[in-house]
C-alpha cells in the first residue's frame, strides 16, 4: 500500500493566485488546487470526468452557463467536455479527481490555468 501526504507534495505555482499539487495513478489524477480569493480558472473543457470537492472556502462554478456557489463540504460532478469556469469567492482549497489521467497536465498543456 502506498501512502502519500499532501504536506510532502510540492506546490506548482500556476499563477500569482493559483497553486496545484498532483497525485497520479494509472487511471486517475487527483489535484489539490489552492486558490487565493479572487482567483479565476477561465472557462475550459476536457475529455475527463471530474469531481471537484471544496475542502476549504467558497467558490463560484459556472458549468455550461449555470452558476452555483459551492462551499466547503460540497462537490460538483462534471461530465466530460462540458464547459466550466471557477472563481474563488474567498481563499479556497479544492480537491479535483479526474478520470482518465490528465495527460495534458503531465505534458504541460494547461495554458488556461497559467498566467
């Protein structure tokens, strides 16, 4: 059994307001996304199923044009290829689980997050 601790995982700074930690398995990617208040993940879409769970804070999701505030302890389920964006309404930590593995992130093809 492999055990990992988030505290030991490096934080990749994607922008001044967004950080990310990653764990990958053969079939999924788990990301711990650190959002400063006001951080914006612009609208994008991907082939992956995603479950986003807010661990701390409060964010606004816009999914296929529908807006919803999501607070700590709540999750959003995203189907593949559905356009979505996120805005941190306060400093937040979001745990994202993706299937299949985010090969685009491993290749560095995530320009929508950087900048």
